[in-house]
C-alpha cells in the first residue's frame, strides 16, 4: 500500500471507515432466527466459493457472481444479515482457502466496499418493498428488486473505478466507462440469477442444487473468455519482445516506444481511450518482423529497393496477425489501403525511444526514401 498515491490511500481509508460503520450498525440490529440458519449457511458457502474463483480483469478489477448471492441475502434475510455474510466471506476466502494471501488492505477494502453497497441497496429495498415477507408478491417488490440491482451495479462500478483511477492516475470518466462496459454484460446475468435464487428458495429450496450448476457454467465461460483475451495479449507482447531480442540494437525497443508514446499522447491531451490504443499499437508495432528475413533485419548497410519493399511488408504482416486481437475493426478496416503501414509505424517517429539505430538503417543515405 506504500506505493499508492496519497489520494488513493485517503479514498481507501474513507471506504474502510464507511464499511466498518455499516458493519457496526448492522451488527447492532442483527437478528437471525434458527429457521434462517440453513439459508445463511448456503449463501455464505456460495459467496465463499464464487469469491475464491473470482475473475481478474485488467487494472486490478475483479468480478464474480457473488453479487447474485448478496442480492438474494438482502431480499431473503435483510440488509443486516447480508452485510454480516459479506464481511464473513472475505476473510474466509483469503485466510483459509487461498494459498497466496492478498494484501490486507485489498481484502479489507473489498469487504468494506461490498458491505457499504449492500447496506445502501438493502435500505433501498426495504424502503420500496411492501411488508410481506414473501418476496415478489407485489409491484412494490418488483420495483424494489429492480432498484436494488441497478444501485448495486452503479455503486460497485463507481467505487471500483474511483480507486483504480486514483491508483493508476487515470481519468475517472474513462475508468468508469471502461469498467461499466466490462462488467455490464456479466451483471445482466447476475441480477436474474439473484432473483431466481430468491424465488426458488421460497418455493423449492432443494432446487438450489440444480440452480448452482448453470451459474458455475456461466462463471466458467466468462472466465475462460477473459483468460483467453489476457493470454492472447500476453503472447503477442512476448512475441514482440522475442523479435526485439533478435538484434541487440533493438532490445526493449518496442517497450520503450510504447512508454514514450503513451507519455507523449497524454501530454498532447488525447482521450485515454486513444492513449490506450496508441500504447498497445506501439508495443506491437514491429510484430510483423516475424515474417522478415534476418539477412534484411540485420543488414549493416542500406537496403536495396527490393529489400526495402520486403521490409515495408512487416506492418501489413503485423496487421494481419492482430486482425483478431486488440487492433481490429475500425482501427484497421477504416483506414485506406496503403495507410495501414503508415498508421502502425507512425509511432516509430518517436526517436527518443530508440537507444541506437537499427542495423538496417546504418549508413542510410540522406536522400533515401522515407
């Protein structure tokens, strides 16, 4: 936590205090009858299970299906019990089941944040629903359930976006939009699952065993897609690094180009969405050199016209490799033919990112084609 900016530490501390206050207030009004104990244990077990298998996204954002069970706890047990189960789940996951412990401030922040969200959503549900303990029997309950779900999505996305924006020194609006875009598809599935769990428990509790299976499938499919995207990007970056190491003069070249490109883009005031695209493009701009012969790449003298034509193909090769990755659709297809290479290689003009000239540019005559 020491390396976090001061404002990020202050924000984390504020959320921690708020979450603890919510837990203390909930604890003073906590009342769990014996008939509710099986439900509480089932919800706690499911929260622990899905929290343990949470999905890690870029920028330190984590998502899981646990929100469905927190919502169900609000509807079936009330805010106080839901907050208690939320606080209980995090230390169980981190202290008992995880081989690698997460930093204490991260666990405490997550527990506090979700407790605070649960408290606000619970109060909204109590204020909008009717007094009938049977959930879903009136229009008021339907409105209350919908409002609680929307509140949960908005608060969760906002609170996470703020801490990431402060920690990474990124614009809050960019981080919130990106975070919302990432978690919204999953939350569209989470909300109905929380409602189905609630209704199923009221009418046929043993049916929960059949209900958990499709939830696990949804969780696994989302995790598999996320892992595939992350592994693909990591593989492309690794390929770029390997290509740079083919020649000692280009070692870490792509990494430096990406670093300087992102700094220059931010200095120019470009939107963070464009900065991200430029940074990724810079990191992978030489990927197409995998299809260029070493004799051309490492040639100590100027290239012949034929060799230069071959060398210029590396941008097109790289674009084809990335066709199914980060740079696709409007980033490539909207560019006129012949400008793809210029767009991808344009960041090469940042000469400050280069320690020295690459071999194939040594002794190049001043009147050579650009």
